[in-house]
C-alpha cells in the first residue's frame, strides 16, 4: 500500500512538471502578443521583423516568418477555417495600408493536433505563394531566437498574467521536414530547378 502511494505521488509530480515545461519561458524577454500589446511594451517593427499578421475571413492571428516561404503559427488559429482564403501581411504594423499582403498556398497543421485538447501539438505551418526576402500564433523571442508560439492566454487588463506557449524546439523535426519538402528556389528566366539541402 505504501508503495502504491509513492507511485501515485510520483505520477502526479511527473504530470505537474510536464505541464510546467509547456509554460516555461525566460522571464526578461520580449513577448510580442495581444497580452503585451494591451498592457506593456509595443516593440518597433525592426525589433520583430519576422512577425507577420495572418488574415482570413474576419479573423486575425499572428505568426513568425522562419524561411522565405514558411510561416510558423498556432494550429488553434485555424480550427474554424472552412477553406476561406488565407493571407499574410509581412513587414508592416499598419493594417489598413494594403501593402505587403501575400496569399497562402497551403496550411499544414500538426497531425496530432486536436482542438478539444488544444495545448498539445498546437503548431501549424503556412506555405506562401512565392518566395519572400525578408494574438494567437505570436512569437516568444529569446536572444533573437524563436522559442515559443502563443497558444492561449489572458488578455484582460485587470486579470493576472497568463500565457501558454507551444515549445518550438519540441517540433524541430516537424517544422524542418515540412520546410525541406516544400522550399525550392524561385524560377526566373532559364534557371534550372535546383535541390537545396539544409
């Protein structure tokens, strides 16, 4: 009986630490998310050049440009999407200027993402139409590296801070595999298609 109690508490401890690992991020870093837009520091555009706005229907989401044609964001951004046209706005913090808006060619949601359990595998890739040179889904940056994707959080000014991030390093193989399969050089003139290795 004592042995069973010890096992029980070990299981509880493991569950508790695994939940904490989803929420852990360095304390003194810039989190460019709806929470901070309302309550703390709004960065300059040059501080977050990878940040993009994702637009479809009457909904908005955030994302991070991680290659010339690939945006990483939260899968929970698209659980209501019923094949509406999805666009990405890059390199601007002005929504109404109508510039730097690009169409999305395809959306790859993690195969094990389930909306009813949306803290697990909450990651998606958007593949843009053409190569580019430069809220939910918002990036968490640590020492100029993308370390998390905002999955959900509390944006009410009077409530305690709460933000849960998808751990980007956990999905390294998912992200890089999709980029390798889909990224190729742009075709200009008589240039031949080349294969690129990371």
